[in-house]
C-alpha cells in the first residue's frame, strides 16, 4: 500500500468540512447562502421586527417607511433551519411568523426570500407564482 493512499481519507474529511463551513476557503459550498429581506410598506407606522432561529437571535430592528432589513445564512446540514420574526407597529402586535424554512427555498428567487409588511398583512415575493401575494394576515 502506498504512503499517499493513507492521506486520502483525511483529504476527503477536510474537503467535506470545508464544503459545509460558512466560509469555505475553496469558494465552494454544498449549501447556498440564503438572504431574507423584510421591507416596511406600511402606510404610516414604524415597523418593529425581531428575528431569530434556534441558534441565532438577530435582535430588534426599527424600520421606517420603505426601510429594508435583511440577514443571510446557510441552512444546516439537516435542512431544518427555521427563522421566525415578531412584527409590531406602535400598540399593535402583528404576531410571530415564519420567514424561512426548507420548503420555502424553491420559491425564493435567486436565494432571496423577500417579505413586505403592508397594512393588511405580510406579503411574500414568489418565484413560482411570479409575483407578490399576501402570505399572512396580521393578528391585530
């Protein structure tokens, strides 16, 4: 058995670890980077947003009219990554809504999941439906 064949398993382990890491030095990853965008299209209110996953709390965001908040990440290896956001305007609490989960990925155009907060609910821009439609109605 040649000495170089002893390094093959190590090489494949290093390649696999690099492929699933957030910052791959080789410029390749099995998991695409997703971007969630939340846009305030409310008629008159500031939108307060707080997003989180099981692993990350992204903190409070205040979006004025037309403001855009976005964050990026890669799905975990089990494709169970889930992000939810709480939405609130003034005294009205809009509720907590899922803004990213694995079944949504095919519908996010170019790995961008775009949500717009409007007076009557939360709208999603769908690649499959080729446009924006109301996905959630507000709870207030």
